[in-house]
């Protein structure tokens, strides 16, 4: 199976699709959005740029999820937590960049003024530095995933047990972030961003730049994942997924393999969250709700586990459908999503990619 | 209640009206202070005629015409002092104006007068109202009421009030006796009173100059604090058991579907919701009939059947095809839960619906002042126990239970000896779902019923089953009660949200230490 995938991912067609994607993200979109006048039928509006940028963030998360679920057999129901942690880390920086332009015209973020706080709590130390926050984006989810994974994998917690525990973890974190005293804006989270690196955030150029960076990150993630999964490491990982004990008896320390891919996946999610927040303009504890994390799993399942390209397509399909449904028939979206969950698990265990592969 | 009382007092009073005319006139024509003095005098008299007059004043029926004070009810008027009928109704009448201060006095006075009512519940309510806001002028009346009081509960409350009043004015002996009585109280307000005696004044001396009284107060305070602490502990114990029983109800169904059958049913919470909405529907059917108080008798089996039917349909249509693929089962059942939520939203609306308690479940049992055990919670604790016993009997004493245990322990062997394993799966899943429905019926009595009801219980109930260990009931029971206690004890110390987070983090670490839960079934398989 791995051979087939590596052929497909590294074949001429794979490279061609990648090149086309690059042209679309770095060439066509900027031109259609910035250069083509707004009244032309070819103009791509800001709404679409934001929507596609958002979906690309989700696609990054889906690829990260595929690394742990598709290749290592770990179904995480807590990836939304890593995503949100990355978002919050970078959101702190964006909040500091508002400066004194908030509603209360004070140097502290509005919610702190509202709570009558005089100083920044310790979590906010050095948060006005871009590089510090960028580091937090990687370190916070990575560290949490490493510590959690170390204990979980060492005691051989796996399968559904692990899924349920990760769900409890993200649920606990959500409750924590809902508190005002935690220092991250409580219910409302962070919003109303003005600048990033002292550049106004709401201009078309900034939006396009963020879009392009997200696209580049997605491509980078995809290439990294492809390199990892087709390397020797990837083969051991797939072996662990299929028969962990046999791999252990062969002398491999499976804990380290799982721990590495688990932590890497969490870090990628954190980066995706950090890219998501400035584009969407809000982060709140709702991102940590267990439902969001399960949705990530369904993107992967729809696209096809263990294919890397599949989850990308899955994230696009499900989120595209979501944006369409929530506008056209908001009351039917949950029916549709529920049906997707059921039909895909019952009839498309290999996802869209498996379906396409069978046809060929 | 009040109207009944008024009428009874009225009938009783109309024969023997003879109040002091001067007092009545003061009430009718005097200024605020005079009115209050008149009210105090009327209370001190403490006879039914005075009660009727004060009640009339409270109800705004007191009017003046010329020099007469009248009680006017509709078209009939009575002389307030003599009780004689006044016909015809005088044309020129004026309402007796009562300002807020007078009204407040009037309220206290009415409570004091109700102390001599023949109805025990009225006396109890009045005695309760008086604790803490009694007036010096009521002391004679309270003494009078105490002399004739037979009910122990009312008597205790009255003695307390009497002691509070005596403390301010009485002789040294009566004050010492009062302090001793206060020591027997269970009311947190009494503590403030005793603390007030012991307080040091600014000049360095004590607020209470008499040392004997201070010593007595110290003793009483100690006794009182001890009793209050016990009350608090009993309160925490009760809420812990109550939360534990709720967790148990929510998790018992899961203990069958997940614990015994190994099916990860993420729609379990939504089956609870189905039970709660079934209760709501049954309640509505009973609303127009006279048997509203008995609707739960119908709702309990109805919610069981409704949830069991949904569960069996799910098993037949979806879950059956996913046995042996737990991760896929998890995703598919999550999809089912989303659809169930949306179905309920479409039918009943996104808002919470109202489920009313039957009369016998409202109110509560008062342990101490401020520590109330609501009947609804007590009923649910008993209900959880009953469901637990029922389930245990079903699993250990019936043929179906035998089959379920056989299939879960060794499916191929059970199949070989003729157990219809597929059908047993469906029945067992239906049983687990039905118990979720029962949990929903119980939860509808104490919480909100809305489309999101299930979501709030799913994490908790999985935690209970995982913590207790998969495969048997005892672990689930211990885990539910243990989590209830842990939650409530931490809550008293750190607040609800932090308590919940702490408990979740604890479970996460506990699972790492003992992945099989508290009570693991011993087996020889490497991959459990």
C-alpha cells in the first residue's frame, strides 16, 4: 500500500497537480483579487479570499491529522485544542498590536480594561514581540502534545481509550478558556484585530499576503508529510498502525515513533491555528469544543485516510459544503454533516481517494 | 391561603367585635407614628378581631367616613371598632393611607397574629417569617403563643425569636436563658447575634458589659458553630450523592453498550435527550387531565421505550455493520447524534422546553436552616438505586442477561451453543439505550431540557465508564459516586469550573496509570 501511495504522490501527475496548485495560489488568485477591477466578472472578492484561506488552514490541520490517524492509527479527538492553542498564542500578539485603538483607548486589551486589570498576567509576558509569540505557536501545542503523548503512549493507552481521553482533554481546556480569570478573554476570546507587524490587517494586500503564506505552509506541510511517510520512518509508522506488538517484538521502541509524529502533528495544527486567526479575525473557546475536533476526523475520513492528498480534498469538500449549507439551508447542515459521518464510515471506508482509485 | 384565613377570621370575628375605639381611631386618622403604635397595641391584644382589622388594613379595605373607621368589602361596610354593620354605605369615604414603613410593621404584625392560627402550616410559616425580623412589641404575643403552642417545630422557632427579643431587653437571668436557647438554634443568623455580644467595642471594653453573659455566649457560639459545620457537611454529602446518582444514571446505559458490548456510542447523550423529550411530550398529554401529578408513572416507561426503540433501530441500521471497527463506530455514532439533535430542533424548536415537576416532587426537606434537600433530588437518588438494582437483576437473573454475558465473554462459543448472538446484540443495545432514556426522564426533573442536553453529559458519562473499568457494573457505581464526591468537594474549595477541570485532568492521569480502570477484568490477552 505504501508503495502505491509513494508512486502516486511522487509520480508525474502528483507533481503536475502540485504545480497547478502553486500557480493558482501564488499567481491566479492575487491577480484576480488585486489587479482585476471589482466590477469585472473575473474579480475574486475578499469573501472568497478569506474563505479559501480559511479552508487551506483546515486542510493543513487535516494533513496533520492524517499523519497521526492515517499513518499511525491514533484517532485524536483533541486536534482542535492544538489548533486553538496556536491561534491563541498568535492572537496574544495581535491583541497587543491593537495598541490603544481599542474601544477604551487604553494600552491594555479591552477585555482586561473591562475586568479592571492593571497589569498583564504572566501568560502575556513578552507578548508584544512577534518572534516570541511565533515561538509560542510552536512550543505551546508541541509541549502539551509531548507531555500528554509521553504519558499516554508509555502506558500503552491506545485506540478508543486514547480518543476519549483526548476528548476529555480538549473539553477541560475549553472550560478553562471560558473562564475570564484564565486571562484569554473568556467567552469572547480575541477579536477586533487592527495590525500585524504594524501593517493594517484589513487591507486587500495584507489579506492576500496571509492567503499566500497559508498556501505556502500548506504546500510545505504536504511535502514534509510526503517525505516523512515515504521514508523508512513512515514504513515503521504504518507497521505500528497495523501490528504494534509485532513491531515491538522486532526491537523497535514504538513509543518514540508515535510520540514524534504525534508532537509534529500538534505543532502543524498550532501553525495552522496561527494562520487562521488573523484571516478570520476571531478566536474563542468554541474552537476547542469536542465537536470541532471530531469534525477534523471526518475531513480525513471523507478524503481517505493515509493518502495525504485525500484529507486535503476532504477538508475542502466538507468545509465548502458547510459554507454553502449554512448560507442556503442553515437548518439542514447538521443533517448533512451527520449523514456524511454515517455514509462515509459505512460505504466509503477508504474515502474519496479510495473511490477514485477503484475506478481507475 | 391568605384569603381563606381572612374569611375564617372574618366569620369568627364578626360576632365578638369589641376593640378599643381610641386605638382604632389612631389607626384610621393618626400619622405614621400613631398608626404604628396602634398596630403594636392591636398585636398585643392578640384577639381575632384585631387580626381581622389588620388583615383588612393589609388588603386596603380600611376607609374612613367622617369620624368612623370602616372596613369596606365591596358594597358592605362594618364599623371597625364595634363590628356593627353600617348601612347605607356612606357616600364620602377616604382610603386610609399606609406608607411603606407602616406597611412593613403591618406585615410583621400579621405574621405575629398568624401565630395563633389553628392551622399548623400557617403557624410554622409565620414563625419562620418572624425569626430575624420580630419587633419588641410582639414579645407579649409570642409569649402568649408559646404558652399554647403544642407543635415542637413551631415551638422551637418561637423560642428562638423570643430569645432574640429577650436578649435586647430582658433581665440578666432572662438574658442568660436567652443566650442558652440561642445556642440550640441551627440558624446562621443566630451566629451573627452571638458574635455581636462577644464583639469588642472601640474603647477596648466589650459591647456586652456583663461577663456572665459573655461566657454563656461563648459556650452557645461554640455549640452552634459545631452544629452548623455538621449541617454544611451533611449538605455537601447530599449534593455529592445527588450528583453521583445523576452521573450513575447517565453512565449506566453506557456501561452496557460500551462496557459490555464494546460499542462506542457517541449518541448516548442524545438518547438521554430523547428520554427527556419523551417525558416532555407525556407531560403535555397529561396537562389537561386531573392526573397531572401522576404523569411520571407513564413517562418513565414511555421514555424507556422511546429511547430503546431509537437505540435498536440504530443498532440494526448502522452499528451492526461496524462491529470490530471501534474508531469508525465512534464517527458514525457522532453523525447519528448530530442528526438526532437537528431532528429535535426541527420538531420542538431550538429553545429549551419546560418540564414541570409533579406536586409531590417540588419543595424539599429542610435539614437545618439553609440546608434544604429538594424532593426531586431525593426521588432521583432513589430512582438511580432502583434502576441499578433492576439492571443487576436483569443481567444476573434472567435468560437475556445470561445471553448478554455469554456473548460478551465469548461470542463464537455462545453462538455455537445456540445463542442468537445478533439478536442478543440488538436487545442489549436496546436495553442500554432504554436506560439512557430513563436517565433523560430523571434529568428532565432537575435541569433544562433542550437539544444540547445530551452533549453536556457525554464526556462525563464516558469518564465514569472509563474510570470504573470496562466490563462490569460495580466499577461504574463506584466511579459515579467517587466523581460526584470529588467534584463537589473540590467545588466547595475552588469553584465549579476549576473543580470540573481538576477532575478531568485527574482522570486523564489516572487512565495513564491504570488503563483498564479501577476494576479491571483479569484476562490473559495482551491486547485488551
